[in-house]
C-alpha cells in the first residue's frame, strides 16, 4: 500500500459517501489476510438495504470505491463479500468494536475464521432490518 494514512482516509470517505447515498452499514471493513500478498485487501460489507450476491450490489459498492479511492488503491481490492446483517460473525464484531463513520484498527487478529494481518473497521453497528421497522 502506497500510503496507509491516505488509504484509511479514503476508506472512511467511501463508507460515508455510500451511507449518505444509500443508507447505513451494519459493517464496513477492509481486511488484510495473512495468506495474501501485502497490498491485497478484502472489503467486507453488510447493510440491511444491500441485497447479498446481486450484481447491482457489487456495482453500487464499487462505484463508491471508484469515487473515493485513488487509482493505485483500486488495484488492491481482492474480494468484496457482502454479508447478511444477522450473520453471527457480523454481530460478534459489532459487540466488540462498535463504531460508526470512524476507524478501528486491528493488528494480527482472527475474523471470519481467517488470520488477519490488519483490519480497518469503519462502521460496525447493529441496524434494525427494514422489515422489522415496518412492524407496528
């Protein structure tokens, strides 16, 4: 990574931009796995408004990344898993590291049953599902 400070600033800007345009995230985090090359990262996202495994969802997230990341950072993206907000792994992260539009840095940890060299959590916060909000 060229500049960690620039990368994290742009990562926070990406999450804020997407939140402003589409709604709040349950999780927005960049993960550097120990088993990959140093400059390769996974962007792990979850939001009640974001359908899992649809091309529109991936396009929407990548459009936000393109708007806010430098070109040299764009090539660092390895994977973009979109997880359900009620995934127990997401809820565990929310319990341990509640943050919204901020930055929590984890070093040498385990998330999603994988060893991580470094993790940047921009948002980890429980959200009410849209279906639950409609129930009176």
